[in-house]
């Protein structure tokens, strides 16, 4: 869904990438003994991953890789409303507290995902809120105050609202929250989170904004409105669930436009697939059913270029970090959700580093001459 209307300005980054690429194109991105020092140890900004805490702490091999590579942690699902408040007045803090303990023990930043998302709203909230919008407005305020307040000073930032726009284009998504509270629910969620923890970095998080410039423009318009109204929004989360055919120049253009807001930029859920889909559950379109060495090398270059673009386009003071969503092909959400084969991450099914790992690492290590 790339808008035809815009010609993408020649971004200097593309020249940087082409220069770097020309030096390394022939060199395949595979392991060198010095390369397993861990991604976080060669990065100027936090490198994170999303995890399922019970899976992580019960898998020593996975945990070893997570500890050696990452200094930021996000819950794939454990910190969503459906897990925190599965029934009325029954707060369930166990998983979130376990994640906090793990993050502190391994000196990792904890990032809160997420406060308000239509896909993780418990049924009981939907049933009660649909009957009584006044109750719903109050509920949202109390929930955010209580949750963010409990982790005040312990959760570095939050995805306050996730995916409030349609998958494609510029429309607000007509979700339970939008339909019952109007679009003001978004600004209010940010206000409540800021009241509960003024130091927390508050993000709006969405997908396809790195490749659908109409959707990106709509998000940036909301951001500008919030800035004018004094709504406490501090960051934009690009989920960055991209495909091998997502053009680098569109990603570069999107990062440039978002960085111009002056907000923190978080690549919050990175993975890179070979196949494609229609953004819906079981909507996978499987063009590739096996992974070749050539595909592995191409994915490594894509990861390297993504990291290079982030480093070159987003000013250092706005680099909140890059977070991978799951970090092994074995555990990636993609295959189950879209019902298709794919190999989206930096470690394979056997938890061995792929060329993509070394591409990501290379992207962190390459010296960038800033203008
Ligand atoms: O924990 C329960 C388990 O007790 C139960 O036996 C099992 C079977 O019903 O379900 C388990 O919960 C699942 C949860 O993941 C933990 O694994 C939920 O059913 C399942 O819906 C949930 O899926 C998550 C999905 O968000 C919905 O919350 C995925 O893991 C997670 O990767 C995905 O992440 C989203 C981001 O939040 C937003 N951006 C897109 C991204 C991918 O869809």
C-alpha cells in the first residue's frame, strides 16, 4: 500500500547503504569467532526482544541467548489487559512481576506492551463497557492509573495505545474503544499513563506505517495534534513486521518523516518474512516453502540495511532502540498466526545464529559518517 503520490526523496542513507553494500556484497554474512559477543555489546542504543516469560525461564538455551544479546525486554502477551485483568476486580500481577524480576536480575530495560489494544480487551470489559460508556471511561482511567502506578519507575516506557488505525489507509480503526468512547480515548489513555508515571516514555505503536505512507501520514497528523494539545506522547513505535520486498527507500522515508516529529522512535516488533499475507489471521500467502542459502544471505542484508537506516536517519537522542519480536524462527508468532511457513528472525529452529544475526550485528558495527 505505497502511495503513488509521493516521490521518495533520494535519502542519503540509500547512498550509505549502497557504499557499505558494495564493500560487503561479496562477503557472505556468516559467523566469525569474535561475532558472538552479543548484539547489545556493540550497540549505541538498547537492543530488545519480546518474550513469553514462562517459555523463557523454562528454556535454558533460549535464556542464555536472550541474556547475551539483549538489554531490553517486552512481553509478547503477558502484560496485556486480558492477562492482567482476566475478570472484574481480579488483577493478576504474577507474570508481570516475574518479568520485572527477570529484567532487574539481568539488568534489562522493561518495556510495557501494552495498555489499550482492541485485540487484548477481556470479554467482560467489552460486555460491560458496551452497556455503559460512562463506566468504560472511568474503568480505562482506573485501570491505567493502577497498572502504570504499580510499575512506576520500573517500566521504562509503554505502548499506551496499540493499532488505533486500520491496517491500511488513514482511517481510525472502529474498535470497541473507538466505538464506545470516541477517538478521544487515545489522548485520554496517554494523559492517564502520564499522570501515573510522569517519567515513563509513552508511545503510540502500529504496523504498516513503514510501508503505507497514507497510514503513516494519518498517524503523524494525530501526533502533531497531540503535540499542539499538550497530550503527553513521547514516542512512535514502528512495529516493523516487514517483508523482504518492503522497499528500503520507503522505510527510510517513513523513519525520516517520523524522526522529524522530534519524538522517540522505537522499532518495536521487528521481524522480516519472505512470504506475504493479508494482515489477517490465517491470511498467509506461501510463495516460499523452503529456505535457501541465497534467501538467508538476502535476509541478512535486509536486517543490516534496516539497522543502518535506523542509525543513520534517526538522531541519536531519538533512538529509543530496536526490539525483535520473538528472536528465533522456532518461536516466531508468524507461522501460527498466518498459517504459513516462514523464517523471520535471527536464530533458526535449532537456536543457531543465522546469517541474519550477523547482518544485524554488521549493521550495528559499521561506522557511519554522519553529515
Ligand atoms: O497463555 C495462554 C495459554 O494459557 C493457553 O493455553 C493458550 C491457548 O489458548 O493461549 C495462551 O495465550 C496466548 C498468548 O499469545 C500467549 O502465548 C493467546 O491465546 C494468543 O492469542 C497470544 O497471541 C499473541 C498475540 O499478540 C495476541 O495477544 C502473540 O503471542 C503475540 O506475538 C502477538 O503480538 C502482537 C503484538 O501484541 C501487537 N503487534 C502484532 C503482534 C503479532 O500479532
